[in-house]
């Protein structure tokens, strides 16, 4: 099977990018990481890309001000120049416009540290702790023009302990992110995810299905 060429977008550490790229290097995910783009100069993800020998490009969003689409056009140019067929957000902290989605329809993935639709936005873990939730988790979904609202591919419930802080809960959720995001990318790359409106149907034949949630 031909490997799907994947472009990554990251704003920070890029640990999920590393988890997916390393899984690909072990032959566990049939993809080729072709480029990492970050909107934050000096982001830690750049060092991870260098260590993994994945080309990395910085396109700072600041000079574009409120013109999101202008920034996106530069990003899309880079992604397409590298042949990206699938785009994976790995800690990418910006909303995208319908223009970006239209360039890769149903081919943009994101991971969010909550059980959506609960606690969307930039502070999913903090919001869950402050709300007093007994269960949080993660959601891997297809990106649309909404805020963390696209069709769900995988979810995993993670209990919230009585003594949890934002940091301790985030660390346990991240462990599951690193395990499940490569799987979700594999499912999409192998054409196992069918999108029907807001629902997704997954072909699990030949794959050990994880116990999620």
C-alpha cells in the first residue's frame, strides 16, 4: 500500500507529531511525514522535526494580523509543494477558515483534550477540572470550520481524580493521545473512515480495536 503523505501543523511542543512520525518509522502507520509547519517561531516542535529529519517551515501568523486566510494561503502553498494529502493538527492553536478546509476536504484531523462537545476551545483540561467533572478524556475528529466541532473519529474517557490538577490530568490524557492519534491517522490513511454527515463509520477489520471510550 502506498504511504499517504502527511503535513503537520503545530504551535508548541509537537509531541503528538513525534508520536505519529515515530509510529510511521516503525511501519505501524502507512504514512510519510513530508513537512511540519509552525506558526510560532522557536516552537519546540521544530527541534522534534529536525531530530526526525522531517522538513520544517515557520510561517509566523503575527505579520498577517487578522487576515487568517492570507496566512493560510501561505501554509497551503507549503503543504501542497510538499505533496501533503492529509493534514494533521498536532497542538495547533488556531482556528482555520472555510478556505483552508476547502483545500483538504475531510482530510484535516485534530485532537482535543476533552470529550467533545464538552469543553471545546483552548483550555479543555482546565475547564474540566474547574467544572468538577468526574470524567474527561480526548477526542480525535475531522476538522471543519467550527470550534472543535467536526465529526468524531475516536474518543477515550479518562477519569478525573479528586486530587487532580490541570497538570496531572493533562499528563494522563496526553499518554492516551500518543497511543490513539497514530491509530486514528492510520484509520484515515487506510481509507477505513467513512463520513456520513456528523457520524463516522470505521472499518476495524484486521485491526485490534482499542477499548475506547
